[in-house]
């Protein structure tokens, strides 16, 4: 099976999806120690409303972006 590469990164497309109302950022509770493996206090995830620990490119939820509930 062959998949074409994504034309742009999640970091590039996410602001557009938010602006168009197709995706809503999700707030995460503050992380508690001990932090999970791979946690990066300097990284911020735009999908998770700027929560520290990872960036949108490494977000495990990026394929499951929440759509607004009307």
C-alpha cells in the first residue's frame, strides 16, 4: 500500500483548521512528575492549547483532532 506524503505539516495546517472552525484546541491538565518518557518541558502543542510536553508534530492526538460541537 502506498500513501502520498502530506503536503504540509500539522503545525502549518492546524492554525487554518482552527481559524475555519474545523478543529477546536483541547486543554490538558498540568503534567505531574514523574513526567512520561519523551516529555519536553520546552515544547508546546498548539492543538493542546499550548500545553507543555510535546509539539503538534509529535502529538499522539493529531489524527483525532476534535471538531466543534454545534
